[in-house]
C-alpha cells in the first residue's frame, strides 16, 4: 500500500505550469489540495492519515509543488519540485518512486505529467480541476506488477 501512496506522492512532486495557456492566466491548480482518504483504492486500515499537495507559481516561468504524506503507521514523506513551463524532463526530489518528470498544462485547469525512474517509465498522471475550483481529480496510468495496464482515480478537495 505504501507503493500506491508513494506513486501519489511522486505524481505531485514535480508539476508544470501553463505551457499552452494564455499569458497571465492564473491556474486554478494553484493552492493546497487534500486527498479524499475515504475514496482511496485501498483498505481503510492501510490508508494514510493525510496527503496534501500544494501547487504554486514559482515565477520566472517555473511551477512548484510540495507534497506531504503521513502514512497510517505515522511515517512521513515530503517531496518538492520546481519545473519549467515547457515540459522538459526535470529532477524529482524526495521521492522513492520517480527521479524525473516531464509536464505540460494544455489549459490552466489541466496538468499532464509523465514520471520516470532510473530511465524507465513509471506513470502518467492527469490532474483536472472542476469548474467550481473546489475539487480536483487525478487519473493515474501505469503498468502493474503483472505487466497489465492500470488506471486509477484519486479525488482531492481544495483547502486553500
């Protein structure tokens, strides 16, 4: 279960800013988001105590992300990253699941991210903010241990 949560941590540890959005558009992704723990695809006893993602405009064409997870056993994970707007591979810091990410934001409310580890693909994530700006859905795709493709959805609520 920690691997699944680690993938969630990685997914948010480096994000891009609006590469295709009009100049000056503020992204509704900016802010702090909390995962809906009750909707995580794992047994309740394995769910973390909290998962928080903070997206922010870092200026000078950069977008930053901070992810904090407190696991069920009290262990904590912290990841941060800052990525350029145009989608080149960027190092991921503080993650056991990925060491590189490439991202694009085709519109201010949608982020597409591809993650890699050790030169191999890890997962692709799509973050989409609802029109009301209060909720966000993450669709994650990756290959499971059996080599079969997996698609998973995580739900977030804006904290601020």
